[in-house]
């Protein structure tokens, strides 16, 4: 598995870039949002990657963060969502927007992606809503952005090393959960109250567990 590529951009297409790694060119497909964030031709870049393997096809997909890559893998697990639809959703909403839409059950936001109909959008939300807190916790645990870096002649393809998951009982779990809820648009007071209540009920919960419990507390009643 090719988990990460570091090199220089040789070419920018409509939905992909060609990255030169020590004289070997890799075609990496990216979302429109990611493409717009990448540097120009000749500049150094580093992307997390996911390799799609089919009987007659090998395709690399690139992401600026591990959270974006994780959402791509989860979206692809939903029936009716292929690589093209996944990249369209990520391009329209971004990883934070996908987290927000799925955690809040906002399938209309998912439907806004090109080529995604209402039935598929609802299926995405229904199948992935329980996984949203875990992905949100990945983003809250630290900076996972693969920013462009200086690339020397010994640039290599690197395996992905995920950031460490917060340990149970971590004192920072409440702060990370609070940050994730505020990113979803909840008022600071409401988010803080829900996280405090969740932490009181489960003192040893990690960030994902606190987010999941707090979202249940914040869900509309009735």
C-alpha cells in the first residue's frame, strides 16, 4: 500500500496531479478542493494517498490530511458510492463539512455534491453517522495536515503513520471533544454543558466516546 507521496508537481490536470518522486511520475487523483489548495508546477508537495485496486485498474487518490483520507475510505464503503462520488462529496464539503453533515444527519448537504442523489445521500448519513465521532476525534487529536515541504533528492514514498489515538482517561479528551462540537456549530455553552455531562457519566471515555455521548445529549428531543 502506498500511504504517502512526497515529491514535486510535474503537471496539474482537471482532477489529478503528476508528482515526480526521484524521477518516477505518479498520477494522483484529487478532489477539486484539494487541487485548489496545492502549489504550482515545480513546487514541493506531500500527500497522503489511497490506492484503488481493480482487476483492470490501479488508481492513486491524494489527500492533504488523514481525516480526509479516512472519510474517503468510509464513503467508499457505502453501497452506491464509488471513488468519483466520494471525491465529489469531499470536494464540495471538505473533510470538516462531511463530518458536520454526517454527525448532524444533514443529508441535504451531502446531496449538494455533483452526481449524488437524495437516496444515496440519505444512505451515506444513515450508514456513517455512528462513525463520525471517531473521525472527528482524529482531527481534534492534532494537526494532520500534509503541507508542502522542501523535497531533497532522496524524496521517497512513505507509509502512512496515523496519529496516536487519545488514551482512555486522557485529560485532553474533553477539550478535544469540545473543539469538535464547536466546529459543528454548537454554541460554546451548549457544547461545554454536553461534554461535561458526558464526561461525568463516563469518566474514562476517550475523545470519540465523549463526542458520541455529547451529540446524543444535544440531539433535538421529541
